[in-house]
C-alpha cells in the first residue's frame, strides 16, 4: 500500500509541475495540492481509523476527460487505503 501511495504522490507532483509550466495537466492545481497533502497524511497514518482522505468525491466529479488515468488511479488508491486493517 505504501508503494501505491508513493506512486500516486509522484504522479500528483508531476501534474502540479505541468500546471506550473503552463502545460496541459489533469485536474486543477487546487485539487492536486489538496490530494498531495492528503496522500502525505495517508502515508504518515497508514490506518483508515486514524486518517481518512476526502479527495475522492471532488475528483470523481471532475468534468474533464482524463487521458492520464490519474483520476481512476487516485480513486483506487483511496478505496484500497480504506481497506487497510491493523
């Protein structure tokens, strides 16, 4: 799970960098920054009883097509994280 979170975090950082450079990128910078912070909190807690992300709903409602697949990947990360049992 930790590797999945780290991979998703890297993808979000790349998308943020694309926005900073004025290139086409998925989602908005505000949503990406929120997701970045939530992924970091998830990696620190590694327990859905301690921390539960709230990013999935705004991401699922994002109106644009996502060629990168980041939206689907982030939703899966949230779902898998919620299934962690300690």
